[in-house]
């Protein structure tokens, strides 16, 4: 909006208009996703996983190609989010060798799963074999059915 048309061309109104423009620009930058968010979203989209439910457990099977066991993290966040992550680093180039083609994925691998209420976060195990991570989360036993409360009836 041009303040001069409305007869408001004083320095104070000009400064106020400039400050409002700065606020608009700052607001746009705050709404943009961060680099970390974009990297994590790409890592989750590129990490395939299967989830199986058994009578006593949930099993998460995640491809983690080329990672050593020490490079894989399995954590529980916020009491109900299973976080599986790792990072595959690019091999250092040996002197005299150069890549002709590079197709294998390097970078972060990550998946997050919201665990159901009956998941026992104190009974989680993880095994990695041949680049496939299997995380088993035991289920809590079903709650005992509530017994009806019996109220004694008295005679007046």
C-alpha cells in the first residue's frame, strides 16, 4: 500500500510500513521447514519397513543395508514412539579410483512408529542380520475384566 496517496508520507509512517514488511518476511521464513526436518522426512520416506502383529508381540522389520550393528539406534521417545535410525556414510575414495556410477543410497535411515497402548516398552529386543533389523515389542497382558461392585441391601 502506498502511504503517500493517503497523505501519510511522514517518516514515522514510512518506518512503520518498513517494519510491517520485515514482519511479513520473517513470518514466511519461520513457516518454511528446517533443513533437519526435510532431511528426516526424506530419510523416513526412503526407509522401507514391515509391521507384523502376533498374539503376544509387534514385530518391526526394517531394511538397514550396509550398516554395522553399532551404527543402528533403537529408541523409545515420549513413552510411545519407536524410533529406529542409522546413517550410512560414503566410502572414502581410494587414491587413483573414481566413481563411474554411484547408485547405492548414502545418508540417514530413519523410521518412527507410534506404539499402541498395549505395547510393553520395557520388553523390546532388536536383532540385525544380513542388513535387516527386526525389532520385537512385547504386548502387555490384557487388563483383568472389572468385577461388578456388589452393594449390600439392608432392611429398614
